[in-house]
C-alpha cells in the first residue's frame, strides 16, 4: 500500500513550545492567501521523495529523518526506496517505554523526538519499506495517534510506579498496544523479489547508522566537543557536536553544496515561520512581522550571543523537524535553505518552506548529517582526540 498523498493542508498544526512534535493543535488555513512577492530560484536541489503528511501524530522527527534517509539511499546507491516512518515510531516507543519504566517515571515519555531517534532504532531493530508497514489499519488513510498515545502513557505510568508492583508485564503489553494501533511487524517480507528481515533490509539500503552525527552551536559548553543538549525531546540523552555559529552555518552550506541533505530541528513557533506562505524569516523590526511574509524586508544580523540568549530564555525552543533538501535565492540575491515539511502539499509552495539565513542562525537548533558532509577543517578539530562518532 502506498502512503497517503492526499492534499492535506486543510489544517496547519501549531506545535507547543515544550517539545518537538509533542502534540498538535489544529488551525484552519486561510483559503485565499495574500500574494507573495518572493521569487525563489534554486541554487542546489537534492533529490527527495514527495512531500507527505504526518496528520494527527506528533512524529515530525520520524518524517523528517525518514525523508533524509531516503535521500541518503538515493545518494549512496541511486535507488528510491519509500521507507516506513511508522516503523521508526513503533520502535522508538519500545525504547522510550523501557527507558521511562526502568527510570521509574523520571524520564520523558511523549510523542516527541529528535532526528537521531530513527538511527537509534534502525541500529537496534533495522528498518522496513513503507509497503510493508504503513501504520494504518482497517482501511484508514490518515495517522491519528491520540488514542494510541493515551493508552501507552497510561500503561507506562502504571508500570513505572514501584508501589503498583506491576512486574514486567510491560514487555508484552506495550508491543500489544502498538500492534493493535499500528499493525504487527513482519518477521520476513518480499522486496523486489528477494526475502528480507528488518535487519537485512537495513543492510540492503547501504545505510550505516554509525556514519551520522548531529551538530549544533551554543556558547555555554566548549566548542568542538560532544555534549548532551538539554532539550526535553532528547529522551535518549544523545550527544551533539558543538561548533561556533559561523562554522555551524559553514558546514550546513558545505554539505548542501556537496550534495548532502540534512535533517533539521528548529523553532517553528515564530509568527514569521509561515508554512502556508512557504517562508521562514526573521525581520529586523518587529513591526515588519506581517509584511515580511509577503514582501522582502531587512532581517536581523544574528550573533552567537543573541542565539544563546534566545535559547536560554525559551524564546527559541525545539518545536518541529524538517528536511533540508537544497538552497535557493530570492530576486534580491538573499540565500534560503529549501526545506521539505511533513504537513502535506496544500501550502502555496507545495509543502516546502524556504528558511532565510538569519532564521536558520537564530532558530535552527541542530542538524543531522552524514560525517562525510562535514568540512575537512571541522573534522580535524572534532576528531583530533580519541573521541569519534563511529
């Protein structure tokens, strides 16, 4: 079964500021949008599979990274493979449930996650093509995880409380809940006439989860070191490489220019993050917040300190994850990152959002990429010691 590609931006989902894709509140999109005067010309366009819709699931992290991995497979072996987002979601729930229960409820258990989560699950459980695991049962065509998450949340809280003496029944109950809502996982399946398991299919894709790393830029920890980024969605306590802001941006540019796409975590709560208009910009003056959505206006000159202050005051939070698939310029020569969203194709730019450089500098939390996409100078700084990402 092919995944749903219905026009689905009948609703835009505004995400809460507490965790990436934790949940979604619906907002009806204006049917007639003001005319946008932005004219974008592609500078670099990296092949990706079509835009789809996460619907009522707080799983942008999976849609973002799945799209990224699909582009990586194209880059590595020249084959387009439609991967299952919901298999990554299912496997992440298994890991999150175990983590939450064994930590007796002191960890995070939410719908939210980060770009590294599908790589963690792929290393542990392999991966599946979309045709083998849609996560849609009984003829459904749209994801809605509200009931499933409520059942999972109730179950893990019960088992996490030692006073309940609930034992280890969670090892059976959590998979059963996931089976009921998302479907059972095939032990073996046929793909292009060959038999695979989830682990052997991972090998077939030529993806190596250990080849990927996440870079970010914050000044409260040493540069060129690994550290645990303190954001709620980092339930797995994964570590990020920290770079100075200019070098962080230079590596993003280097990767895209060299044909590497990137998975992005960003703040999508700004009034000037406008997926219906297909732009995300950061005006120099607050009074330009509305005008800049349709007309090019001067933008802020973002510094490392501005970025840090915004993060520590919660003006910048990790709310949404997307897939960087290229670069473009407007008619004035300003540069933008072309990003693939997971809210369907109903926006004015068919589901893509063009992020300005100032917006990325201030609001781009982190990017995940293949290690070969880094600048050589940065590799030498990161790996001059014994610590390496692989």
